């Protein structure tokens, strides 16, 4: 049996006390495994801990801002063989981030204003290898932008010339440009027109499947995930309250939050 891409065992993640704010436990005793090639949805309402878990799993759990101070204080969390409770620094951190593509929830706001779309998407390639072939980079950028349903000519535009949904898709392309073994995408369809949200998630899952790679797609919207994920993990107030295929989880809701999801899904189906 191959090693899991991500393995969490009884993980507890906490934001330490900061200034006048007391410590806060965002994730409580969570256990899960993601196998190579799996596409898994992580679903929950605002405040469920899903974004915190995604950020820490991507190796972004320590830093200077309040939001980035979350840390594993209980259990174990291994990603691509790295023990994130012990911390990953220096060259080991670089190896982790080369293998993990991370799309933060607000990623579209962080595009550099004076860089074209093509330059922004290709930047990780040249950050890893300053001698990377420019023609190869241009082809990879164009292929991703086309797959993400962006109009011809988008590559030459600046961020301010794009809609919020287009900027989000550019950010998705940037997160995929290094062909990550494991993609963690936090609300990848935020700001994207409802008519293409499902298609955008389909592209993410298809690109990962074609390479035998893994994805954890964080969302609050079951319908966005329905066509693309193998199974879902449902978080509520930092605790796992449902695991399985979407249909199996909704057919046997064992928690009030999951029952609410099932009712909402049933209402949309009518």
C-alpha cells in the first residue's frame, strides 16, 4: 500500500493568544487520509476550521500575521512525508512547497498589479529555476488559461483589466503551474460566475487526475464539488461530522449540520 499524501491523526490546531485575544482552538481531534490520486472535498460553514486546516496542511501555519499563526498542538499531521507538527524549515520547507500547490482563499487579491497574467502565472517556474525555457513556460501558461476557460488575450492583460472571477482563475493557473503532487485549493470558485463554477472545479480535478496527483478542494458549496470529487469530509466547529461520497453522506446524516446539507440538496433537486 502506498503512503498517503496527507495523514492526520487526532489533529488539534490552535491559534495562540495574541495581544488581547485569547488562544482559540480551530480544529479538534481531526483524523483523515488522502491517498495518491484522490480528489477530496473539504466542506463546512464559515468558522468550521476548514481554511485553517488547509493552510496548515500547505505548510503555511507559522508566520508574522495573526491568521498565519495557527499551529498543530495535538496529534500528528504528515504531508508528503513531512511532519508538520514538528515544523518544516529551510530546504525541507522548499521541498514541501514544491510538492504542494496552495491556493489561498484571497489569492486573487495578491496578484502583482504591474505584472501581466502570463508573467504572474509563470513566476513560480522561474522562481524555482531561473533558466527555465521561456517558450515552454509560455506554452504551459497558455494551456492552463485555456483549460480554465479564460478568453484569448488574457495572458497579456494586467489584473485590473480582469473581472474578479477571471483573476481567481488566473490564481488557480498559478497554483497549478508547477504540477503539484498535492493541490490544496481554498474556495477556488470564489468570485467566479455561477455558470462556470462547476466547470472550473472540473478542470482542477481533471488536471490532477491526469497526472495521478491529489487535490483537497475546500468549499462551502456541495453542488460545486458534486461532479468532481471522489468523496467529501465535512467539518463543523472544528470536528469531522461526515466522511464518504456525497450521496452516502447525505443519505445517512448523523449530525444536524449534515442533515441541513441534505435538506438543502434535496430542495435544489426538486
